[in-house]
């Protein structure tokens, strides 16, 4: 044990700290049991585990906005009196905490924050708090007030004498007599001491470890891993390799050869693009392409522009590129000679590009303005065949946390997905996914599809049509997900000169058999209690009703927030279960990574709630974890944050690729926010300028956001 502690000590002192703040017991930025007025910053956070008997907490913390901290956690209560069963173990509770940074520290005024704890699930620890933190160099003092079991005024301090070491101490008036599970006190007596203290060790890689003595009775420990969604969580880099810059001017170049060479470079196998076309006119070059190899359209655009900047004559006056989807041009990016020169010299910064550089592409074959004269054209040639047919296998992991009384709450199924995809440049695309379970210990009666049967997960034929440069239709038909067979039809109109869109969705579905490869049952399924087996079973019986076509519909509208690169979507309509109501989605984007929430309110409410369902939306590509090579592999997950919910209530059928996935990411306003940052980051990677790449995540107060002060501060910093 002594050798292990010594080894850990050596590891930590060999690296600088990755984050100034550190998590509390429950994952919040804070002291030990109480929050401070600090937040991790925009897109930053940590995965956290701590044991502080009789509690054990698993948490994921995130700076959802520069002024809002979000903490999702699962707490296990290690009290024998609260033990549910041998299989289930101790009682476990999900919780959601929010902290609003009202104002950053300024002069002698401390940072101010307020928040709510445990607002979802059973709300065992629900309470409100306000906190003030004053930091001077490497020391900080916090005072605050908490309601309910947080029991009044609290305070503490933190001190970091070294970059890798932080001391924390707090006064904790926590009232444990207010925390009960089924009438049982979790901590049956008052704390022996109201003071907690300990140390946090921090490594440059983001790993943090804590050791503390709390309540005068327990030696506690915790482990965290800090991340920033604006960068790969576990590191890795994939800088472009565009080669030496072309030193010739326009007059001394063979434009026909130059056009062919650029088309061949962008359309090479492995570059990540297909259907590449390059046109050249009088000191003007236009490239059109489809992204098939990168997790985001932004990455594809940035890499294509960087490569083009090294291959075109230095005095090219205009370079434009049109991003296509299934052969239809969606958006256009226009850069002038000065901007392309900065990129070729790796001196480009995000503020060097303007909003007017981005627009919806015209309804021409390659997104060029009508009537434009081009002297030379190269492509698409063999690049049309890039990615037209793809076969691959991928591992899938499906975790579940469920509160059944006679089974383990932590369950999972590991699968291998057999995937095939066909692409075209005429609007069509086809997709197949067959899921083969490898290991499965999931036993949840209302999810009978989580069984050991190899099944079709998705088989979809999809078609995208462009009516006008900002008017689109998308349809798909086939096996939409593990539960539904049928079709989806969407319409989208992106309102010119705004960040708004309007549209709708129509779905026609039938239920699938949960235990066959691809069968469609004659009757609907329902759940019945089998008294002989003492468990619920899923049966297809005549009394459940015929499994006919079920029509669902939604009127939809959306808004893209240009300040935070966020997408807000509202839907009203008829859900799969026949109930009418609305669903709201709010999603933040960090390049290809997306984190958000949904809220559904229909005719039927969840027991004890005034709404139907609420949960999280995750879209994490492989490059968000580790960016070592080009990849368009991603993990999508949508899950409820409620401990109880109504079956099928607020349910929408699955989909393969929605308009938001195909066209929404290419909205000019969103490209404007992301392309400049992406080009700057890639240029810095090629230069090896690590200092500028590792800027800390931005954090500022909500009041600063409302008054616009944060914009002035950032402008002054950039200048």
C-alpha cells in the first residue's frame, strides 16, 4: 500500500494541474459537501466517483453554458437498514443538480452563484443554495446558505500551494435527520464533527484524486477525470497534411492541370470526401464535395479549405466551396485572397472570417451562382465511387440502470453491429444494421427487445430532395428502430436571413416482434403479470388490438442560437401512443459533439409529476473521445432522467438520418460559428503551437450575458 501511494504521488507531482476548481462529493464544483460559486467553464467538466460512507456517488458534471453547471449523478446509500434485496443491494437514487453563476468575481466583489440540488427522480436531497466565492491568486474563500437538509450557513476555503495540489476545508451544518429512504434514516445520527478537510491531487492529463476526513468519522476518497468537449476527451490529434504551398501565380500555372490535381487530392481515397468537382475561372476556383469521412461537416469543410489553400496559386482572388449531401448542394463558403493567404501561412484566426462568407447554396448542380462562367472543370471521376458501398462491424454497449427490487440495478448488453451502407449522388441512400448480442445480463420486463436474439436494428431506404436552396424534404422507409417498422416524412423550410426554420413530420408505423429477426406481429404487444412465474411477460394477443398502421404527426419549429451554438426545437402533435402534446429539445453543439435535453408533456402524465418525460440527448463521435484519424463513427443515446415513467407515453418512432443530421449542421449561421475555429485549431496543430490550443474553458456570469458585458470582455481580450 505504501509503495502504491508513493507511486501515485510521483505521478501527480510530475505534471501540472489540469483544472483550478475541483469536484465536491456529489460531483458539483465545490468544497466537500457544499458547492462554491465557481463553475467548470463552457463545455468543461468531469466524470466523478467518490465514496464517503454511507454514500457512494457516480457523477457526470458539465459546464452546459459558461454560466450554468449541470451535474447528473447516481447515489448509492450504504446502509443495511436501507438494503432492498441481495440482488439489488443498497438503495440507489438518480439526481440532477444545477448551478447558475450569476456574476464572476470583480475587484472586491466575490463570484456569486445560486442553484438547486436533486430536481429529478425521487428528490430525496432536494434543496436550494446560494454561494459567494472570493479568490486571490491560489486561495479561495466561500460562504453560502443552503435550504432543507443543507441546513443554513456554510463556508470553507481552498488553497493550492502547488499546481498539482489543493487543500480544502469546510464548515458543514448538514442535517442528516432529513434524509430518509422508506422511513429509514440513511445517516442515523448527527455528525461527530461539522468540519471536513482533505487534499486533491491533480495531473495534467485531467486525472484528479482526493482524500479527506469528513464528519469527524470517515476517511473518504474520490477519483475524477476532467474533460473539455471542445477538445478530444482522451487527447489525440489529426492535423491535415496538405504538403508544400504552391508558390506560382495564376499566369504561370497550367490551370487545367492545377484543377485536375486539386480534384485528385480532395477526391483521393482516405481523404474523407466523395463526388468531388473542381471548377476554375478567372482567378476563381470553386470546389464541391460530399463529406463521408469526418464526424462533422465543419471538419470536412476546414480540411478541404486548408488543402486547397496550399494547392492553388497565391494570387487566386476567390475560392468557394459547396458542401453537398447526396448530390444536392446545401451550403457555400466564400474566401478571398487575403483569407486564403493567412490559411496557407498557418496564421489564420477565427475572427478573420465574416458571416457574409457563408450562405445557402444555389439550386445548381454544384452550388455555383447561376450564370457564372467557368473555363475548366475536373471531376467527379473516381471520387464518385468513394464510399458508395461500405461494410463494417462495430461494437455496441447498451448500459441500463433500473430499480427493480429482485435484480442488479447495473445491467448491460454488449453487441456487435454488422453495418452496410449504400450512397448515391441522386438523393438516395440505404442503410442496414443487424445487431448480434455477445453478452447480456439485462432483465427489464418493459424492454423485452433487450434479449439475446440477433435482430435487424435498422434497414432503411432514404431519399432527400431539394425544392429550393432553403426548402427540403426527406423521407425514409423500413425498419426504423428495434420496435417500429414503417416510414418517416419530413419537410423543412429554413427562413432566409434568420436562424429559424419551420416544418413537420409524419410517421406511419407498425410494431415489431421483439424476439424475432424481423417479424411483424398480427396483434399489438402488451404486458401481463404471470402469477406462476411471478413476473411480467410480453404477449401478442387479440385483445391488445390489431397491429395496423399507426399514424403520428408533429408540427415542428426550430431556432439556432448563434451565441452558444445551440439548437432549440419545439414539436406539437400526436405521439405513437395516441396522446397529443408537445416536446421541447435544447441541444448544445461543440463541433461534432452534442449534449442536450428533452421535455415532453402529453395527455398522460408520469405519476407524481406535472409532465410526461424528461431526459438527455447525447451525440458523441469517436473523435470526441480520441482524435487520431478521420472517422464518422458516433454514439447516439437518448434516455430518461425520471425514476418512474409511463410506458410508450411521449414516444416518437426512431429514425436513421433526420433533416437536422443531414441539412441542419450545414446552416450558414452554424458553419460561421464553427468553421473559423476549426481552421484556426488545425493551423495551430500543423504549427505545433500548443499554448494557444490549450486555452481554458470560458466562464462568465449570467448577468454579464444579459448585459452583453461578456462580449466586450472577449473583444478586448482578442484585440
